[in-house]
């Protein structure tokens, strides 16, 4: 998040700064000079998170059916879409599985790589900033 400060000068600034505070009885704290002063308001602006592409890389040893299984299991692709992506990876050397925030992309890459190692396949899954 990014903080933005706004400086208010002149009449009315004190009222803005004091609007949330309860008023006390007695002489004014500013010595009777009502309407003068400086107030700083801070506003936060949220930015959209960076997105990352999760990519599968082709190799000559991982079975095509395993790649389809990975796409269905971790990327929620139906059979037809998973097969299309798998063929794209096979023919072009790389294919996009999806676009996610950093944490989600990192988790998906880790899950795919762990499953590939468990089944002793050299499948590579990487992420890159979009």
C-alpha cells in the first residue's frame, strides 16, 4: 500500500483535524484563534497485485497422460483443455497453465514439482512475472 499525505492550510483545517475528538469545556486550546492551523490527512491507496504465469516445460520423458493429470488436478482444467495445453507444450516446448498472484503461483509450481519428483518424472514447472 502507498500512503498519500494531504496538507490542509487555513480556515477550517483545525475543524477537520478535530472532527473526531470530543470537545472540552473551557478556553480554546489554540489561544482563541479559531479557524487557523494545519492538518495532515493520510489516505492509503491499494495497488493490484503483480500476476505471474505458471508454465510447463516440455521434456522427452514425462508421459503425456501425466501432464494431462497435472493440469486437471492442480489447474482445474477439464480433459479437453488439459489435452490442448499438453499438446501445445509438446509441440512448442512451453505452455501456460494459468495466471495467478505470486503466492498462488509459487504454491502451484511447488505442488507440480513435488508430484513429478514423487513419480520420478523430469517435468519442469516454472513461474514468470506477467
